[in-house]
C-alpha cells in the first residue's frame, strides 16, 4: 500500500518537520500551520485550517495550550506517526480520495471503520451498546487484517476498536498496528487492562490512541461501571501519560450524570491527568429491555450542548458531542456515510447503536459491504432531518430508522431480536420533545 504522505512531500519530510517543530512548538507553530495549508486539497479543509490558525496562534488561547502540551509531553515516535497517519493519510489525503471513489461507485466511502474484535468484556455496565450481544464472538486476526487491508485500498486510514472490551485482544491489536503502520488505531476501552508493558509496546508502534470510558467522578463512574473502576481509569491514565501516548475519554451522559460529566471540575481533573480529547455520547436505549428513564431529558441534552460550548472556549482539551454536533457534521454520519460498524460476529451495521444488518463481512469484501441495501436506504434519507440538531435516526427520527430497516429487510443482530417498529414507537415521545427543544435552539442561535 503506497503511503499517502509520500504522494505529497514524503513521510521522511513530514517526520523531520514534526521533529523540528516539537523542539520549540511555540516558536515553530507557524511553520506547522504553513505545512498543513500546503497539503490541504479540499476547500473545507482550507477553511478549517484557517479557523484553527486563529486560535492556535493566540498564546492566551486554550487551543494554543493544548497544542503545546501535546507536542511537548507526547512520545516522539507517537507525534511523528500521528502527523503522517492521521493528519496526512486519514485526513488531508484520504478524504479527497474517498469522495472521488464514492462518485465512481455510487455510494459513500467512509472516513472510519468501527470494529468489535470481541464482544467479551470484563465489566457489565448499565446500558452498554453491546449489552445484548452474545458475549462469545471474536473476529479472527486474519479477518481483522483483511478488513484493514481492504479499507486502506479504499483510502480509509482510521480504525476504531470497541467491543466488548477490545483489550481482551491486546496482542492482536498490537500486531495489527505494527502490520499497518500507515493507519491510526483508536481504541475505546474501559481502561482496566492497560499496564506498563502494553503502554510501552503501544509507544513503540506509535499509531495507537485511546478513549477511556468514564462517567464522572468516582461515585458516579463506579455506579455504572462497578466498584473500583474509577481508580483503575486514573491508574491507566498515569501509565499512558508516562509513556507519552495520546489518550482521551469517552463519557456517556444520562439523567443521573449530565451535569457532573460536563462540569469545569471534572474536565479540569482530566486535563491535569493528561487527557487530550473527549467523546461525549448521550445514553441511547439499546436492546429489548431498555430503560427510557435513564436517558437524559431534552432539557439536560440542551444544557449539555451549551456546557460543551463553554468548555471548548475555556479548556485545553478537544471535545466532541456526537449527537449535538450534527450541525458541524451535516447530520448523521453513520450507514457508511462517514463511518460504519462491524460487530464481533461480523455483521455490518450502520452504527454501534443500530443493531440491524443485511450482510456479514465474512461473506464479502469491504467495498461490497459498503454497497449493502441498508446503507443505501440510510444514504437516500440522510440527513434525516433539516435541523441538524436532530441528526440521529434512532432517538431523533425513529420513524426513519424503521423505514430503513423495513425497506432493506434487515435482520436484528442482537441475541434477542428487537422489532424496529416497536423501537420507533417507544422513542416517539422523546423524539418529539427533543425536536421542539432543538428547533428552539436553532431558531434562536443559528438564524
């Protein structure tokens, strides 16, 4: 596989530039931005770089602080691999080629593939998206290797691993990362299996990053994830920071923790621990025995939106709000539009939260799987709502999800089959209530 960086300025030039910039990140910041500007092909990338440039060059900016911390505290090999694999391969070179190929094929080529190497896990967390899988499946190494190889042929260089707990397969993940040095491997983990030996091996590979699940402070995290989990997460953060690895958090906000997990105090703790980014998910009812009362209320979801805007303006950490950032992403990104999910049984699903499929990756190539009927039904309807504050076909537009599943004759991938029409009915009241709140936000602040 030809390294995308070599198509532009060469991997050696990029790594040398990264090494030079890291020696004095503040002094050489302008050179780093100039390099990115030269490599940008798409107009939206050029505009994004121009926007980021404004914040990064301001020495009083929280973004400037994040940049300096990352460049000075991370392992040199990690910095260099991320500069090539993420900035060049996955974004500046990969994305234009994905869109070009999509035009030829007639369906989307995503930016990322989310893969569950196993559905086994050492924890039992309330409301886990994998809670009703069988917990006995694994994707064999040879299949994982094939998926990534075929993905790279489609110019996809960002691979996300979840589960189950993916670090149950830590040796295989390390082998994959070393076998595919041109791609980034981003691991969603509960953090309890991270140790010094593993972190040292990840730093040597250079192309592995982590998102550690955490639900708030100790009492709140342990309430959902089990006694002692919070302290294990803190220990994992210390180990990763010691070895100069890039890591962040994955936080699910729900009715009992929405305020805590977006508080200044909580984020300050994580910044001090070395977390560089955070992925916010809202609790989504998945499965046959879902608890709708555990969902954040529409009012809490709106408050989370505004809290994250505040945190982005004040804290040296990158934060993404998957549902409420629909305005930025142009609506739902699932169904192969910009990402899709392969579960531990090999079923090709639109999203980690949408447990329906029409095909299995064991029976076809990645390119063939991307053209499956369920994904085509998704892409035909995306965006599912003109208000991008209501992007999701599950919790925001459940009738759209039912239509996609029914039209494609998709099957349920859970241990207990769940009628999609019943899901749509159960979520109708929530979707309508959030719709009113989301319309209010857009009418007052985006028009």
